[in-house]
C-alpha cells in the first residue's frame, strides 16, 4: 500500500466537501445551509467534517482561498520575471486573468450572487487591491508631479477592479482577449480633458 494514500484520501475528502457545499449553494442561501446537510449530501459523518473545519464558513473560506490563489497566479503570469511593464509592448494574449474568470465563471457568478449573502465582492476587491499595491509601483511624474501617488493608485486599481466586476456582472459578454486588449489600452490612455453631455 502506498504511504501517500492517507494524504490522497484526505485531499479527496476535502475536495468532496468543497464540491458539495458549492452544489448546495446553487439552490440554497449559504446562511440556510447546515453542517448536517453538507455531510449528508457528501456522504460523510459530522466527525469527518469537524476533523477539517470548525464551521461551515471555514469550508467556504477554504474554497475562496483556493480560487484567489489561482487568480493571483493568472494575475502575475504576464510580468513574472520582469522589472517593468511597457503597455506598448505587452501582448493582450498574455493577460490571462480574464481567462481565469471565464474558466471559473460558475463559481464567480455563484459567489457574487445576492442569494449567496456573503461578502465575496469585498473580499475579491480587497485581494485584487493587495495584489496591485504589493506588486506594482505606479509613476505619474511624467504627467503631473503634483498628483498624489496613493490616490492615483487607488483610482487606477479600483477602476480595473470595477471593469472586472462589470464584465462578470454582464455575464462575460466580451471575450477574455478583448478584455485584455481593452485593459492595456485603458492603462496606457491619458485624458487631459473630458466633455459634458448635453
């Protein structure tokens, strides 16, 4: 017998709990789901559940963390190993973050649904904000040295997050390659003035 079998069994059990919770959440609000229901559908006992999680929110947080780790991997792929990003020379196809969201569209739609009644939108916004601030250093000195770099970063970061959330809310209407191309154009675009609608 392989010595790795117990580890594989634990991983399989954890994966079954995650899959089960998500399947129940497709038809039921998270707050109305009980641990008893989760273990019954997953075909385990409560002791097995408590061996891995203290409460159902721990299980959901583990699912979210898995998704965010995958999101971070996709986010960082275009600039891994680089010291700077030149928007004029970056390929839209290298922006695979949108591919990640499309690949996991059911999960994101479920978690962002009002029926889920969980603060996933805030968690996702915070995680993306941390990624941008942790990995990027914006420069505005060439445009206007009077701009507060922290405020500029917030403006840029939350603009991009808003773009991603709107794309998800609109049921992924455009392709990931289109979104990547648009993101590059938006990031490199400078507007010295705007016009008032009549």
